[in-house]
């Protein structure tokens, strides 16, 4: 519980801080968001990826609005019954408004009750949150059919170009390739920012939230997975590697990493959902810069770094991404609706030594899913190949990303 006068002071100072907040580089996601729909709008994504900046950019679309950030230490004791006091403070201090902006609302238990009440009164609610699971749990109960989710990632290559005000070329891409897209890190260039971010996610978003005791094992497992992007892993192998008591603990830990957007797992494609669940998965990191800063060996495999970057760009646009493996292997196949629509192979450099392996794996996927065209994405090569009646385009990743 929190005093009304405390809420009044916090709301005023937060509104002032928000007015001083830098507008920043306009996020591509901004164009997708229509704030005048009768749904709660959920902006989810990893910490420090720019959700608050995007929220600030959205506020520019409206004249009057209410704003509250639940990560404020002064609001640590906020409980669901305090929403009524907060709403009274909003009306008393800022007059009438149709729009409510809430930062990191998942910190308050049963927050969805208040949001549902606002929607019933035809108000517009925009929310940010950095834990996909905690948001989904509440959204799936009280707000089923009453919300739209938008996922925000660190800067894309296009947004990175806007930040540094340069035209695309291989030199500029090299910088993005190694530094990644976290806005604050790109501005200040201090590795401590990304090291602290990793620790914050582990301690605040995972250990503290789920009341876990094995902090060291969780940190080591996260670093191991971030270092081994594009490689298969099994829960049983992780259990043995980190000497954990049960496979179910490992499954939970990996799901916590995913819920906090630290990493993503990609299943092997199979028409059987049961087989998809038991087959080994591959893992990818939210950001090359984050992995580079927190792992010594990540940057040693530039092919895997490139593959990670391709995955992230695909994940920005598609939910259903798989790897394909039968006789050969294809890095990514994308499912849209009920069909596989894209097959993509990634290699740092296509040469005579690896050409047969890369092309055969892609060709097998094209044949399996009856696709006429496939892609091989490289660091900086352009070509076009004919494999029977199939076309294989070879492109530099940075050109494909544009």
C-alpha cells in the first residue's frame, strides 16, 4: 500500500522527467502502432532496448495523457488497490485524459483488473513490460481478446544507420555486426553497460522474480547458451553439464531466459508437434554486442555471429522460425500460416570447400517444401545459382537487411 500524497509526488516528477526524455531515433515499430483501437497495447521486449523511448514517441501522438512508471523505487510498495488512488491523483493533478501510459506494469500483482476496468470505460491503455510470460499470464485471463502485443528489439540495421547518420556499406555493417543494437551502449560505448544489463536480467528478471537459489548455475547456463548460438542443445545435456537435479529445472531456466528476451530457442521443423517438442533445439542471442561483451569466445566464430544476426532480423518479422534437418541441414525455414514460405542458409563466406554442403542443405529444404527460390546469406558476396529448376540467390546480409 502507498500513500496518496506519495503517488502525487511520484506522478508529478515522472511526468516532468518524461517531458525531458530524449525523443531519440524514431523506432520502426512506431509506424505499426494505432493507438486508437479498443484494446490494451502491450510493448514488450528486453530491458534497455528502447521501450520507454518508444512510449515517449507514442505520447507525441496525443495531447493529454497519464503516465506512471512502476519501476520507480518510490512505487515499490504499490498494490492493486492503489490504482484507485493513482487514478484520483491523475484526475486531480492533470485534468481529464483518455490515454493511460504504464511502464513495467507487470511489477504489480493483478494489474490486469484495473486495465480491464479502463477498457470498459473506453479509455486507451498503452503498457510496457520486459517479461513475456508474466504479461501473457495476466493477458490470457482478464484481457483475452482485448489486447494487441508489439515486440521491440534492440536497433535494427536500418535504425542503426539512422543513429550514426551514415549510408550502408560493409564497413558500417562491420560496426553493427560486433556492437549490436542496444541504444544506450551505442551512444556511450562502455562495455560496462552491457555487462550490467546481463546481470540485471539474471538477478532482477529471473532470480528475484522466481525466487531462485542457484544463481551461479543460472548465470553460467545463460553465458553458455549465449556463447553457443546456432548450435543444437538438449535439456538433458544441460542438466549434466551444470549438475542440476532435474531436467524440469533446466526447462524452467531456459524458459526464464526466453521470457526475459535474453535468448530465443528455435525448434527443428517437423509436421509432428510432439516430435518438435522432443527434438534438440538451437539457441540464439538477443544481440551480438551483448554476447560479445559477456563472452570471450562468442566473437571467435564470425559465421555464428552472422547467423545470429540473420535470425534476429527474421524474428522481428516472423514468429514461426525453424531449422530444417534431414540428410543435410538448412539454417532457417519460415512458416507463415500453414506453409513454409522461406528457406535461408547462412555462411560467412561461400567457397569451394563448403559450397556443396551449404547448397545441398538448402536445395533439400526447397524440394521438401516445394519452394522455387532460396537464399544463401553471406558477409559480403553476391551471386545467383541454378540448381535444377530452383534459383538460389547469394546476398550480403547487410543488403538483405535493408
